[in-house]
């Protein structure tokens, strides 16, 4: 029996990512909707996990453990190292003159402070797969999948949730590993000083749109306290570049952190001072924003997607 089959501690937040949220004493910290703060040793692997979270039909001959299918976790250190090497404008001494000139420009855009790259195919596929793995096994997605029987007037069911998670993730994994990479764009949001937070849910307008032939949608995923990745699928885009990186202003980090609180229910992980809680997170529900968000539109524009005239709203699903 493999280690993944024997293990019962199944992580929805990869241990490899938790490393970057660990303080000097080896602890990972999080805050709950009631304001209570907790900490645990990262090395004990008891953070961001659910016992038998990826095992269904446990007490039957058809017991299945699909923890091993999230093997993309092994690539986390390499992916983070690659992302850390992709700098935005302002990281080099030669950028100083350009930034001074940009201050005088009236119609500045977010793309003006981006540095653009053509992402290596292997990195592209692995990064997209990591994003999907985080989206599909997050507690937010699990809650949604478990609620599917409600359409038939039935109560939530954990095994139904796990079966749906595995089915959709397998579909996405095949597309990430073998599908076409056209019309896919990444934006790396770097924050050298002010820190991102990470929750048990993400801005996810992506995982629900996976089908057998196409990946379509958007996602905003904090990876480390200093790196957040935005993924989108423009209808029309040039073959190259397919990746942009920029250094975010503090107000933008605050905006992203507020979005993280909307999509999270029980836990917000942080590195350093605890975040100020918003009313959305204090509700203790998984909210989801509908249609659009002004920040998403700014990030879209980097990839060449024109803003849509849609109102902003959000609702709870759990």
C-alpha cells in the first residue's frame, strides 16, 4: 500500500505552500470569524487538512482513496522558485528612469508597470494544474459539491462531494497535462512588503466551467504572503506573451485580501500581524461574487480583455 493510500490526513492546502506561511518558530497562524487566533507547527502536517478528505465509500468494498492524484504538490517548491524569479518593473536599477517617466503619463494603465514573459510549457501546465488542485479540493468547493443532492430535496452528502471533486479534478488534470494552452494568461501579483492572506476559499470563476474540451474562466489565488496569481482565458490573444508580473501597491493587496475574506468561511491564514476582519468573513459563510469586480477587470485588461459593463453583487451558498 502506498503512503498516499495509507494516510488519512488529506491536505486541501499543500504542505509545500504552508512552508512559506510559517513564522520563525515554525508555526502557521490563522484567524476565525469570531476573531480567535490559532497556531500550529507546520512540521506536524496538521494544518489545512481533513481526515479522510479524499476517501469515499470507506466502509464498503468500493472504498477509494484519491489523495495521490494531487501529486502536483511535489512541484510546489519548483513553481514558487520560478515565480519568484519573474520580476515586475521596478526590480532593476535600469527601471528607475522608466518609472519616473511613467509618473508624468496621464493615462497610466496597470500594464504599464508589468514585465511580460513567455512561460515555459512545463511550467505553464504545472502552474495551471496547481491552481486547479487548490480550487477543487478547497473547503469552499467541497461544500458546494456536497450540496448537489439538494436539487433532489436530499441533505448534503460527503461521498457525493468527494466523487464530484474527483471527477471534475480528473477532467481538469487531463486538460492541464494534454490540452491546448492557447488563450490562457497568467498575471503574477507581487507584494514585496504588505502581505497577502489565504483562506479556505478562493475567487473561483474557473473550476465550474471545466468541460471535456476547454478551460474557461478566472481565478485569483494567493500562493505565498508575497505572491498571488491571477489566471484568465481571453477569447482572443497573441501567442506570446502569456504571463505578466508587477509589484502591487498596498491598496491593491488590501483589495485582494478583502476578496479572499468574501470567499472564505472558517479560516484566514496570515503571516505577521492578523488581518482586520470584514463583515463578509464574520458571517461565517462561503460567499461568491457574481459577474464581475473592478479589480478583476483591471487584471483582465493586462491580458487584453476589455471590461464588461456588469453590476457587482455577491451571495452566499453555504
